[in-house]
């Protein structure tokens, strides 16, 4: 199975964007009223000196379109000079058209009059007119790399208390805006600037569909500011969102990510940037635009900073223009991209699939939306465990069909469609390994798995009583292995912290009916079973391990990764790079000329030394020297060339 690593293409060539969202410290969103060419040039120069190549720029809508049929010529002239400044130092920019939301507040042109941004035909026409006129003005400028229609339109288009915009209105609006860019003569790549917050990514219906709008655009741009209670999950949040955002098969550009210095120490800000950049790269992102270029200490009395003062300090430079740790990490990342010739690299193919339930992105009759958070959190925790096991995992969505893989992972999947389940059973019969951890769900209605033929698939007889669940009373669940399983030896004990509510803190009581018990719990009950069917195996875990972990703070790494690694061994999955420590993620990229590069991303709070297992040898990118042992600094990253052994093809 191919994992998405598509790149934005400019003039037919793959492009990799690395830059920052840009507002000058002279005014933030009001910079065009207080435009200072010298300050702008100094701000751009410090970015360029530290490896950045792009900015994302903004037509602040109230200023650029003061009347329904007029562009402010002074502001447009300032923007032209802004683009000229990019050309002077060899940078490019990605302008954003409809900018009414920014940094915790919404601003309308005075003439909007409360009209609906999606459904009012006159207002939609005014937006399209503005997009077309600005495209006409700047499409030919050499500094324009691409276009974005809006800034976080799901927020600007509908406030939290307002009804969700109908999906057909949103899709029609998006189609007309993209057409307006092309009508203006622009041929650069275009996307929506919506944050990729559609239901396929978040599980929340806001009227946007990444799958549907993805057919209109040239790339998808996630905006990720998630917070978590677990450091490993936090470091993988953006990566996980990038994986989900690939639903349309388009290039994924991490269009916004970052942090305020008011929320984090300088050292930990650097760690977060390093982790987000490299883990999202391994998740298929091929462009990165940090939020944002500078701090705004001089604007503390100006909205939005007056009421959201922490928004002043998202900068990768401080208010004097000095680099902060995030910019230094971006500079280091830029050098890594150059060293491996990243535009010509792609992710390796995989035989391991995480199943994304159709119930995340589609509402069926009498299927509840409150099941979706469970789908998101358990899938994410499964992704964490796969990373800890160094599995080159890919995502398979039900709607797109079950691709041919050696191993299918269904972490706490409560709901799948009947045809999908039958297709998975067929894959098992043909030689694949299927893993399911049972979960009854977090809500009372329709509690229990919606899986047909569960007994037949896993060779068990479930002992459930209707309407009831079997509660887990222990604070920890222990699995004692009764036979060798992959790399886990008979007699080993794995210990899992329990979590969840009265509905989900449960297990599945079963009696084997053809299955072999691989591990038992502390009470002697079957905890892990495998059932040989045809040429393959179906492996059932009777505890919702991924949900337990997802419900706990500071839990990772936890032992589920051992089960995933064992499943990979049983399925015969090849892992290009393996580190026998869960706090180090390992994966590989392949260059179109055949070279391979190994990535090691550490979750270690203290320095550690590791010896990866590889088919061949690892070599320093600069000196070419072999590096059998690798020292990783706290939350460090190492990238090395992975050379084959002389006897290997």
C-alpha cells in the first residue's frame, strides 16, 4: 500500500514549502495601515537567513475591500512592495484572500451587513469579485507561490452558537472561489485555508468536507493547535492530523502550527517544533508554515492582542527580530531537507493498515455523533503504538475500500460496515493478519460492538448478557503470555493502566471455540487469542487497550506497542528500521534515485544511545562514516543514510 507523500507542484516540478505565516510587528493584522518597507525587509531577511523560503500573507479584508466594488489602492500598493521585498531576497509568498478571522477575533467589512458568507448570492459574488481582482493584480508576480481562499473559514463563516452551514453551500462557495482565482489568470496552486477541519479529520460536522473540497484544490492545509495530557500523543498530534487530512489524496501542507511563549518554556518550545516538523514529515506532510513570524509586544493595546494577549508571543522571532528556539529548529530542519533532497523523496510502501471507520466521517440513520470522539482518540492511540513499534503504518478508510495488506489494525473499533467486515474476513482467509481490540463504546445507547460474525471470525463464543457490560475492577490489567507470540516469549507479563467510564472500562468475556489463547489476564480469563482461518489469522484482544491508554495522562510509552510489534512479526511485515526502545520512532524515506534515509525521532527526556536494527548499515549524511550506535539528545532527531548490505540487491 502506498502512503501519501504527494508534493505541491509548481511549473510541473515538486515544491516543498518551508516558511511562516506573516504579519509585520508594525501592526499585526493592521500592518497595511502602518506599512514600513524597511521593517518588513528586515523581518523577511531574518527568516531567509534561518532557512525559510516562504511566507503566508494576508489581505485583511476590511482594509483591502472597504466598499463592495472597490479595492483600496494604497493597501494594494503596499502588498506589491511586500512581494517585491520577497523577490529581492529570494523568497516567495502565499497570499490569503478572505481574511475576516484572525487570532481570536472576527472582523467584517463595514458593508457586509450580517449576510451569510456561503448562501447569500450577492455576498458570495462580492467575495468572488475580490478574489478575481486580486488574482488579476498579482498572479504574474514572481514572488507568488500559491493562493489560499480564506483564513479558517469554518470559524469566520459560522460562530459556535450558530447552526452548521449546509455542506452543499460550503462546497458551492469553495468551487466558486477557486474558479475566481482561475478567472483572474492565476495558475499557481490553490487551497482553501480552512484548516482541514472537516468531519473526515476531526469527526465534527462543521459543513466542511476535506474529501469533497479536496477535489477542487491542489493541496490540503491542516491547522493544528491541539493540546494533550500525554507528551508522546502531543508530539504526534500534527502527524496524526496530517495522516487523516490525506483523505483526498492531495499534498498535505502543515499550513499552521506553533505555540505561544506564554504557554511554554523556550527549551520546550524548541522540542515541540522539532518533534512536530519531523513526525509530520514522516506522516506525509510536504510543506510547513509556522504560526507565526514575530512577536507583537508593541501592540498590547490593539485588538486582538488586547483581549488575547498570549497571541502576541507566537512568533519564531521576538519583537526585536531576534530568533527564538522555534526558528532555530526550522533552520536545522531546512538543512535536513536539503541534505536528503526532500523534493525527490517519498515514504516507503507499507503492508500495515490502520482502519479508519466510516462512522468518523459519515452519519448513518440512528448512528450517534457522540461515538466519533472514541473513533478519533483510539485511532490516534493506535497510531502512537504503531510508531512506538516502528511500523510503517498507513491509513485505510472504509469508503475507499480495503487495500491488500499483510496486517490490519482495528484499535477499539466499535463500528464498521458489514461489507467491510466481510472483506476483512476474505483478506484473512487469503493470508492476512487481522487484529481487533474489543470496545463497547463510551455511551449507553447501542453499547457494544456493531461487528457481525465476531464469534466466527475470531473462533470464540462471547459470554455477554444483553444490555450489560463486564466491568474491569482492577486499576491495571496484566497479560501473561501462555505461548510465544511474535517477539513476546511465553511467560512474559505486560501491564496496562486501566481507563475509561462506566461503559468503556470493560472487557469481553469469551470461551475459545477454535481459537488458541495467547495470553490470559490476572484472573485466568482469555485476554489475547488467535484463530487460524485459511492462510491467515484473526487476533482478538478482549480488552480495549488503546482506549485505556487514550483515557490516561502521561501513559506513553505503554506496552500495546509490544503487541503491535508481535503482530507485525506474525504477519511477516518488514520494518526498514527498528529500535528496540519505544521512546524512539524509526522510519525511512526513499529517494527516486534509490537512496534510502532513516529517521530516528526520540521521545526521551534524557540523552540515550541506541543501536538500530537495519538491513544494511547507517551512515552520516555529511561524512559518510558508518554510525552503528546513535546518541539522541533529549527529544532529539537523527537522520542517516541507510545503505544496503553488499549482498543485498
